[in-house]
C-alpha cells in the first residue's frame, strides 16, 4: 500500500480482529464458567486446575478489553495474546498427560484462536504501513515518538503517522553508517527506556503522559540513553519541521517564494582564468 493511500481509520483486518477478540473473550469466559459447573467433564485438575480456569476467565476479560480499541488498548491486545497462548498450552498439556479429550480440545481451540489473532494483527499492521527503512515495529515506535515530542498546542499540521513516513523516506534515501545506530536506538527506546521509569511495557504501548515522562527523564540524564533520546527528538523534528507544511507553520518560506527573489540577478558570473 502506498503511503498516500493509507487510512487512519480501522482497516479490514483490524475490524476482523476486533470481532475475533470480542467473540473469543466471551467464549473463554463461558468456557471458564462451564469448567466450574462441569468439573468432571473438563477435568481441570486440583489447585493448578483452579488456576487454569481462573486464567481462562482472565484471558477472556482481557480480550474483551482489547476489543474496545485494537489501537488504543495495545497493552491489552498484547497481554491477551500472551495469556491466550500460555493458558491454551496449559490446557493442552493437561489433556495430553491426563488423556482427557475435553481439556485437549479446549487447549487446541485456544491455540488456534491465538494463531488467528496473531495473523490478523500482522496483516493489520502490514495493511497500514509499508516502511522503506524501518521494520513495522520500529515504524510504530517512531509514530509514538513523534506524537510525544512534537508539541503544537493542538495545531499540528501533520499527523504523527505522516511524520514517521517523512522520517522513513528521508533515512531510506541516504547511505550512511548512522542508519544502523538509528535502528539500534529505536530498539532501545521501545524495549529498554520504559524500564528506567519502572514500566515493563514497550514504549509504543504506553500512554502519552507515560511516554513523555520516559523521554523527559532520559533527555536530562547523561550517557547513552540521553544521546538516544536526543537522536529521537532530532528525527521527529526533522520529519515534522522539514516538511512543507511544518515549515509553513513556523513562518518559513523558501527563497523562491519570497518577493526579493524576483529582483535577484541569477545571471552566472564568469571570471577570467587567472592563468
């Protein structure tokens, strides 16, 4: 998909994923209730079985929360994926070692649900973005960096996605060793920097205030993390203020559009050869 054709609204895969999350959440909650009411059929086990049933209900609740906003509730989406896989594997393990059919079927259903959600999530991101330089995860990180750093008091002329597109195109068009450093910086920003504020979540999954707190803390620090934060700030500013709309917002006009340009004599100056 070309960038110009990208839609900021939910695409077909995101809408399907929302439906699957909603349906899957209710199915898992009903399975947990059935496991409590029909213990002899589901054979969840003793203490660990109770934890397994509780985890199934919790997974269903998390999937319902995720279905409320597949973009806004990214933490719920990824936590739901994780819980679906772990809980489904637990049911499968129980079915295999107890030679019981129902726990085996429950485990297989949950793992199939996990595979379907993972596929839809991957296709949803691929449908929205086709970055030139960044990976899709790095591109999503760059969007959140731009959203955090660029402050225009509600008068932004570019969406953070457009800023990330500009940065991706700019870096993709050059050949320099710094490109490797930029990718490493994005990886550290996504997975390491949030830990400095005791938030064990990816940077792009945090809310705007939490993201701003992370960058504010490291920008004022020293060493590697400060350099990375400043590099991210430089990239975001270049993607926003380096665009025609961004330059126009701050009052910059290209020299060709200035009134004085018409009176400038552009005739080439020829100098005699000193030899």
